[in-house]
C-alpha cells in the first residue's frame, strides 16, 4: 500500500483573521513496507501532515492518495481509509476508556461489525503483537497498568483493525529511557513483521536508528527528503533548520 501527498497545503481557520497555514505545498510518497520518519521542530507541520494520512484532516489544497485513490474526494470511504491507515496519537493512553483491556482493544473491530469470535481473535493477536499477556491483563482495567503497558494497549487497539500502515505521533514521548527504548523496539518489530510505519519525531537519534527514509520539515515546508545517510550528510542545512546530526 502506498500513500502519496501531492502539493498538500493546509490552513487552519481559512478566511478568518486568525488564519495560519501549517503546511505549504508538500509532496512525497511513502512506499509499501517503509519506515518513514517525519522530523522537525515543534510547529513545523509534522502532526498536521500525519493527520492527513487517514483523512482526520482534509487539505485546503492538494491531494492525499492511498493506493491511488484520493481519500478526500466525494464518495471516498473514510472508514475504509482509517482501517487501512491506523493513527496512534501522542500519549494514546489518555484515550483508553473501556472497563477492561480486552474490551478496549475490541472496540475498533466491533465497530467494523465483526462477530464476537472474530473480535476475540483480533484482540488476542493484537495484544500478542505488542508483547502483552492477555491471560494476565485482559480482564484488568487499563487504568491499573503501568504507563508503558497502557500505551501498548492503546497501540493494540489500533493494530486490532489490521491496518497496513501505522502512523505514530511521538510514540516514545514521556517515557523513561528504558521505556523509550522498549517502545521504539516494539515499533521496529511491527515494521519487520510487514507493517508500513510513519513516525513523527523530533529525535535525530531515533530516526537514524530506525527509519529507512526521512522527511525534514521547516515552517510547514519540506526541507529535505531521503535516506538517513543522505539527510544527515546535510549537516549545514540541518543546522540552519536548528537540528543536530546524530
């Protein structure tokens, strides 16, 4: 599955005195099976772009294509887009709301109209993929778990939809060094299993260690695009942007 941005521009509150363009004419393509990183300072447009990848935001101008289909054209099935492209927000544990872990992870599959048996299968599969024991925590409240476990449960809820692409906004934010390493190793393992990963990050070290390709954003525009070796060879340009070479 491929995702292509064509001249994507997004303006918040267009036409108002408070209008602000967060993304300026950005184009790139994410190929099937990539580990693609979006990096840049706060306010560079990373999260805004990420939210376009499964139609949570719609472009002011330009297009987003998933498998060649414009996901914002009239008649586009956004529910199907969100099944294909899963989004994990920063601090996803704040979105847990069901009484048990099992029910929280099953929420998405149930909304797809799957049978109870299919939902149970997907819950077991998703929890196993994030390295959590369903026998130990499945019937516990997610709010009783550690911060790292809660985040894994939230990711499992997205994986239970079996997306081909997983978009993660700062997946290791707020975790201690050991938890951060564990979370990024988990994301890397999901990539190795065949999931296309799009990761928003401000950490040069993280993307150097895990990404296959990087887009560097500056004030909402695409500043650099390429493999880590190519991007980090542009030390002077990165310094101009205010980023360090790892």
